[in-house]
C-alpha cells in the first residue's frame, strides 16, 4: 500500500533528492547517485517541539561520529541543511508542510530496516548500553539492519526522548 507521500512524487528542488520513506517526524529523501539521504521534519508538531527532537537527533549523530565504536553502527553524518524547497510531481511548492530548516543529510544505507526489537535480545542490550555509555539515551524504537544476528546499522536515535504534548498530536498519531 505505501504512504500517500510516495504517490505525490515529492522531491527537493535543485537537487537529486527524491522521496524515499517517512517516519513519525519527518520524510526521508534519497540521492542514490551520491549515496545520501536527507531527513526533513514535517510541520505536524509545534515548531519548538520539532526543534527539540531535531536537535536531540543531530546531537546524537555528532556524538556517534566522534566514537569509533558508534561510527561503524550508524550512517555517516554530513550535517544539518537549511533553506530547502520541497516540490511535488506537478511542480507545486509544498514546503509549507515541512520545517525546511530542520533537516540533515546522512549516508544512505541500503537494506531492509526493522525495529531494534527484531535483533536478538543480547545484541539489543549490548548496542543500547554502548549508545547510553556515550550519552545517546534514546534508541528504544530505533530501526536497524541486521547482518546475521548482529546489528549492522542503526537509525532513529537521539540523546533523549522528546515526547509531544498530547494536545499537539494529530488524529491517528500514536
């Protein structure tokens, strides 16, 4: 079935980033030639909350890039991006649906991503402890790729969990 946004043909203007997937807070665009993704936060939560979530995720990437142990478990981080323009396949500017200054670029990791709960319990525990030892305290709902029973790559992690206010949730969100 897929996401509605998949059918909209979304892309980032003046780039080769095309819609790839989405999560609770943002859409992911991919530039396959460069081997990079661009995560852009949606304007569904209030800006202060989305900014907190974005900053917690970016800070976690910065920490991971400084650790040899973590660096091999996460996509390479290329930094925050600003001033993006998001278009649909009809050429309509839909940037107002996003926070175009809350975006970051990272390595594209091909493969099937599953929630961390799919990894063996001992592997989950070891990886979670490693992340926590570096101050990355939110990876409980991270997505992973596996190589056998080992976590190869992990995405969707942050230095802390930022829970949205109940009144700011849209109908159908969890």
